[in-house]
């Protein structure tokens, strides 16, 4: 299947050098809000890339649940593939792609678990169905059939109609940003790219990159 002729011009925005003096987390929050305001579904979704204990890269889509300071918070099963990867190598890359605005943001940083209390509070706020799903799933592990999962879900939901406690192996991670790159599509593929690097003194350096 040849896809050579699938092309478009990027004309919806610019990222000029005045942005070099802006706090990148403020810039990120502004871009995220702008994309949410388009009405796009799953506007907080991003591709989370990790590396396994064997050095194999992996990526999957997760949802951003909180942005605070330099931290991006998301939740998962700690026993899942991503959870195991992050325990083995607590570094990750987050890629946000917002096609309606012709933008993407790449964030690299260190990762650590959030507190048990924070995980408890967030789990309790989830819809009951989401609580059941998290409790019955041994995420990333093989299962005999879809029916087997549904039977487990039915048994758990019948016994616990009002929800379940947070499983001890389910909780949050916070990715602390060390490097952030903003990308804005431009005409003739001469895209705008500005990269920020966090310094030891707590400030950010900024540099325009060639596309």
C-alpha cells in the first residue's frame, strides 16, 4: 500500500521566538486547554514510551489526570507492562499529538509513584465500573477468553455493587519534566520547534531547533 501522496500543508499556527521566554509548563497548559476547547475526544491522551529491563522500547496511550508544576500524573496497574518498565527504568517519554491544531509536545523526564493516599483518593473518585475493571484485570497477563474476564467482572460487581477498595497494585505515577519540546506545523515543512531544558538551578533554557 503506497501512501506517498497523503500530504497536507500545515497552516494553523506559528510558534515564534517570543515564546522562548515563557515557562514551558505554562505554555503546555495553554496548549492543552486550547486543544480541549476544540471539543476533541480524549484531549488528555498521550503516548507514554518506556524501556523494559531488557532494554526494549514500548509505547501505549494513557490519560493525563493532573498537571502540577513540572509533574504529569497518570494512573495504572503497577504490575502491568508499563508499571514494570517504569520500576526497572524510572524514565519515560510523553508525546501529545493534537492534529486539530497541528501541534505536538514531547516531554522527557523521571518517573516516581505518587503517594498511596493520592492513589486512594483518585481511585475512590472513579466511576464504580472503572473500579471493578481495575480490580478484576491482571493487566498485561494472558487470559483464556473474553468470557472469562466478563465472568470475573460479574462476580465482583454482584458482590460489591457500590464499588471496591483500591487494589494495592494500582496507583499513580508522576513524570517530572526535564526536557520539553513544542512543535507547531508550518507550511513547506519548515515547522517550528522550540526545546526547553531544565537546569540544575531550577530555571529553564530554551533553544529553537531546525525542523
